[in-house]
């Protein structure tokens, strides 16, 4: 009986571990196709873990750094994605971002992309922010700074 109980418990641990949600870094990398070779320089998240109703008021600021060759390869990849656009982003879009979201737009040369889900931003299917009308409930705003060789990602939810 004890052996059987241990086997059942072990199976539950394995199944539960297999259902773990991806980390914030993994979600950002997947959303913006950031290669593993790009180094995560910093990431600040609030709140760090979900509360009773999820991660209300989520804010993430992350910076990835590229070497010269990696940046060139990443740029080639982005050229095939029409949702990456040259700076600056339209003022209309900036006005529709969630309250309190102020992406850094101090790059002189670069491209940007914005994703939204409307709900459960970190895990739901995302679309281009410009494809949605009205105020955005959530957004992931990425800016690839070609001079600094960095990708800055700002995440904000209004729920």
C-alpha cells in the first residue's frame, strides 16, 4: 500500500510539474522571437507571482543585449515580420496604451512592435496592437535600439 501511494504521489508531482507556466523571460522571448544567444541584461516584474485573481496590474521591464552579429541576424528575421515598424510609433497608438505605460522611445535608430491580448496577456494569443481599435487593456511594447544593440520590452496590464 505504501509503495502504491508513493507511486501515485510521484506521478502527480510529475504531471503537475509538466503543467508549469513559462517564465516571464520565456514569454517575452517567444512573443518577440528573441534568440537564446541574446543575453537578458535585466528584468523587473511586479507582481512577481500571481495572486488570487492572477497578476493584476502586471508591469514588466526587460532588456536583452545582442552582439553585432546576433543583432544583424535578428534584424534579418524581423524584416519578414510586417508588425515590426521603423521608429517612431504613431502618437495615436501611444495614447491607447494602458494607463501608466510609458515605453522608452529615446533610440535614434530602431524598430518597434506592440502586442496585445485583451486579457491574460502573458498566456493568451496576442495580436498586433494596431489591429485593435480603442483603448488597450494590455500591451507588450518592444523597441529594438540599433545603436545600443538592445531590445527593451515593456509590459503593462490594466486589469
